[in-house]
């Protein structure tokens, strides 16, 4: 019963907001996000705690401003997702434009596959969606949602224009996609259980981070391209930005810590310095202890997600 009710509410939201003109849909999404911000005290507290951990040098007012920006960004994002059925190849440029597309083209030209590495930053749902509309469908790694009705709904929206959904544990399918020279999109800033990740530095704390992409890149020699979609207030559009391919550094040791720089160990330095509000947090603080039993911040909360400029992998045990 609960699953059906959740689905009904989500479906109604998608249809009601999706029927509005784009400017009104965005405004509606932002209003919903701000309503959640005002009513959900625990979520505000989680966000502020994460920002305190990440930016202890900032004042309370500065951290509140960042949090406000996160919720505004999320709301605008929600509005755009509701409009997905109205997107087309002809009108996608009205909402999303490329930046650094040549970096993706160079990676694709190697014919060894591309790992589109991103996180819960800006409008992450728009990244793969817009990319497919521009003629570049990809495989999206997705963990099935607990609610089967919402899971089917999410998959239907994400695959409207040629994208394919791949289960996050389906390693054989990912390897096959790389061998075909295809692109796989991976969200890397999610917290991992100890058996599936390694602990790396994250804003001075230890964060459990997945190593699967590192192993996949080593096994297939696929190019790893950081990409994310951020709102440009001047253009009043989103920019789907691709950075140059990440340099793969093979280390001599096969210790878990040699995977450290694939995780969120440093920062999306350019993005953070530009001040783009993003959401999601890959730290170990959903109650799971890090090394030594120390708890840090709380998972899936508004934060700024660090990203590494280079990847280090062990030469063995791939």
C-alpha cells in the first residue's frame, strides 16, 4: 500500500509540473524544494553538519547560503525532470548546451569505451538524458529502487531516448559495453559498505568509496571522463561539461589504499572554486563507522562533493 501511495504522489507531481511552461515548472520545483527545506528540520541539520565538516573555516551564514543554493538547485532539477517527455532533439539546446565536448570525442575515438564519471552534482539526471538526445546514448549504472513502482517509473524516464539501465552489480555487462566502445555513466559519490569499498580521505575524514570503476578501467583500458551538468545563471541554461580524461596511474602495490584517488579524495576543484551548489555526499556518516569506529557526516545529504584529478590503481588484482 505504501509503495502504491508513493508512486501515485510521484506520478501526480510529474504530470502536474510537467504540464507547466518551463519557467513555471522550474519555479514549482524550487518551491517544492524550499517547502521540504522549511519543514524537514532533520535534513537541514544534516546539511549544515556536513558543511561544517567540509568547510570549518566558513561562517554560519556562508554555510546557510550554500545550503540554500543546494535546495534551489535541487528544485530546479526536479522541475526539469518533470519536463523530460517534452524534450526532443530539436529543443534540447534550449535547455542544455555542451562544454568541453571535444574531451568526450577524443575518449570515444579510442574505441575502448568511455566511463562517464559523475556525481550528485547540479542536474545529474539531465547529464545522461541530454547526452542521449544529442545522439550519444549511454549505459547508466543504477541501483534498483526499493519501491518497484518508482523503479519502473525512473527507468522509463531515464531511457526515453536510447539510454540503457545497467544494474550496478552487473560487472559482465559493463565489461562488454567497454569492449564494444560504448559509454557507461557512473555516479561515484555514494557511500559504500565496507566490503564493497575502501576508505580514503574526504575533507579530512575517511570515506568508504567504490573501487569497481577503477578495476573496470584497468581491465578494459577505457577512458575515464569526468562530466557534470551545472546551471549557468547568465545563459539561463544548463552546461553539460566534460573535463579532460583522467590520468590513470598504476601503482606497484595492490593495497586497498592504492585506489584512493579514484574516490572523492580531493575536490571537483574547478567546480567548487566556481561556487556551483551541488548535492549528495559520499562520506561515511549514515551511522556507519569509518576506520577506528569514528563516525563522520551523514549520507545522502546536501554537501559539496570532492573529486580527484587523477586515478591511482594497483597493477595486480584487477
